[in-house]
């Protein structure tokens, strides 16, 4: 889904994200990968891996990210 349309769809939810959640959300939107590379997101965002993992869980809980199944 186009990030612009996603922003329009979720509007206020995205505006209410914490700074860390927003950094992770933006990093995931730029990513072409189908899975969450915690280490790479942490490195690019200058966050800890724990911050990234917690932010991803919060974004999933807020239904702003899909759940990724590891097979």
C-alpha cells in the first residue's frame, strides 16, 4: 500500500505515535523486505534492538503493521 494512502487511512493514529514508534514505522515503510530486520532498523534509526522490538509490537497492536509469520 502506498504510504501516502496509508497516512490518509490511519491519519490521527499515525500523528499520535511516539517519536520512537514513528522512526520505526518510517523505517519499515522504506524497507522493501517482507520481514522485520530488527538489527538493520535499529542501526539505521540509532535505536536499541529492544526499542525497535517494542515499537513493532505496539504498531502491530495499534493495527498499523501486519503480523509477519515466520515459517
